[in-house]
């Protein structure tokens, strides 16, 4: 009996804890939970594939020739033992061939924040994700303008539907430094571009 009274007092003295919080909005089955206002969060599905192919060929040829001679000299006839003659020739050839082929793929998802809503309802979004792993830092930055019509019921939008989209994927760390060109190599290419 004493144990029951002690447990009753402990339970009565402990404030009740609930899973429901007045500050947390409750989900509704009929309300729209997609991003519409400043401060809302939106998920951007980034799926970008870029293929660049360029081939150029240039041929340049220029020939020039000059042949002149002096046959008669009447002033100070003994000035020259032999009459001067001039002969020249010039030939320039240039053949250039350049080929550039590159393909890049970037696929990820990033949550962005609506930082402004335009008068027509379009949303200016901005977001950044920073990942640090094994002393290597990868940063993804995204900005753009999203139409409300392009936002799905799952509160996502494809990156190809974002206007003025700016996607930056940058790396910093020992791995990035190893696979990047050094300043001396870039300087040599600038001084001697051939």
C-alpha cells in the first residue's frame, strides 16, 4: 500500500508529456503543404547532363616574293663596283586542328529556402549544402526562380524547370589539390601557348 501511494505521488508530481505540441503545425489531409511563401523549404532534384563537342580546322597559306635589281647607275658611277640587286622570298603556312569533347553528369537533391516571392507568384530560392568527408569538403550551391506550377505535390521541382538556375559544385581538400593543375603549369601555358 505504501508503494502504491509513493508511486501515485511521483506520477502526480511529474508534469505530463505529450507527443502533440501546440507550436508544431499539424498536417492536414486537405491543405496544400508545398512551398509558396517566404521561408518555406523546397526540394530541388538536380539532374544535369552536359555534352559538348566541338571540332575546328584552319588552314592558312601565304606566299610573297620580291625580286628587284638596279641595272643603271648614273650618279657617282664609280661608287659601286657592282650594281646592287635585291631578292626576297616569304612563305608562311599554318595548319591548325582542334577537337574538344566533354561530358558531365550531376545528379543530387538539395533543399532550398524561398527567400522572396515575386508579384506574379514566382519564388526566388537559394540553398547550400556542405559535406566534409576525409578532409575533403564538397559544397553545392543553388539559386534560381521557381514557378509554383512546377512544384509537385511532394514539394519537389526538377532543376530543368528552374529559371536562371545557378548550380555550383566545388571541392576543397587534398584530393582536389592533387587532381588540379598547379600554378606553374598554368603559367607555362600562358607564357608559351603553342
